[in-house]
């Protein structure tokens, strides 16, 4: 009697393991959703900040610019912290994905530092605003490039599928395409 019960229990465990194994990306898709959600939030925050500067046009003053720089810096710090908290995914190219996000963090901080230097230089609002917009454009390009590189990791593998299929990544792709068309 014990043998059939043991066999049935073992079969149940094996079936549950098979069902829970790869559910269309599982942990990889969750990782991709988290990465894309964080990137999308950063893009939205930065877009709102730059829109407020460009909408103000010639009425932009030093306080507006300093506030915008602070907002972009805060959004960047949050993004970097959130991405760092994710750690690498447990896939073949997990370390490569982490390295790609680390490079992005470095680039974004470099752009924030460049903007802060422009603000600290004492230049006029128009010159500083131009520096802000240039840096934000470079940062957006870095985000787009990083996203493309993440999608190309592990060709035809788990990460590529995850970044292709994750809902948040689809939203980010739409967002990036909209930025490119503006």
C-alpha cells in the first residue's frame, strides 16, 4: 500500500514541477516586465519634465531649469536604484543583462552630471535649457539602445522571448517609438 501512495506522490511532484517549470518565460518575463516598467517610468518622468521646459519657452527661468534638473536627477536615481535591486536574472545571459543595465546607469548619471555642470556654470536660461534638452536626448538614446541590446541577448532564448512578450516591454516599445516620431 505504501508503494502505490509513494509512486502517486512522486508522480504528483513531477507533474507539478513540469507545470511550474517554464510558463512562457516565468521569472525571465517577470524580470523583463520589471526592467521595462522601470525604464518606462523614467521615460515618462523625463518627458514630463522636458515638456514643461519646452512649453514654457522663453518664459523659462533659472528656477524652472534647476527644478527640472532636480526632477531628472531624482528620476534617474530612482531608476538606477530600482534596476540595481532587481539583480541579474537567472538565465544564461543574466550577467550580460546586468552589465547592460549598469552601463545604462553610468550613462544616465553622466548626463545628469553634464546638466548639473551647465546649471552651475551660470549661463543664461536658454543655454542651460539647451544643455538639459541635449542631455535628456542622449539619455533617451541610451535607454533605447539598452532596451535594444537587452532584447538581443540570448538570441532565440529565454531573455529574448521575455523582452519580446512582456506586456511592460510592449508598452515601452510604443513609448520609445512615440518619442522617435516626435
